[in-house]
């Protein structure tokens, strides 16, 4: 009886690690660029004559305001994807 009990316990201990749940790998999203994001807000700062777009970064989720000329500001809208060329991330 002790032998059978020992074999059962040994089998369980050997098989237990193989039942461990495999960690799910997160898919790598190749289309993410850390200098791009979604325009969250826009406005004009009359004191500095800044036409600003507040952009939520695709990689970090952080929001940051950037000043642009009037032409760029008027042609981009809240909800649009926008890339800032002179920064790497924020």
C-alpha cells in the first residue's frame, strides 16, 4: 500500500509542473510609432499665438500639447491620427 501511495504522489509531483498555465504572449503591434498618436483636443493660445494639438501617444498613452502653424492646425481634427516629426516619444 505504501508503494502505491508513493507512486501516486511521485506521479502527481512529476506531472504538476507540466500542468502549469502557459503565459500568454502579447502580440507585437508593428504599426505603433512612438512619435504618433490620436488628437485628443485642440485650441489656440492667443497670448503666444500658438495653434495647439493635444496628442495621446500610441506607445505610452501620455497626452502632450504641441504648437503648429495655422495650416496644420486647421487640417487636423480631434480623433485623427497624427505624427510629430521632431520628437521620438512623450
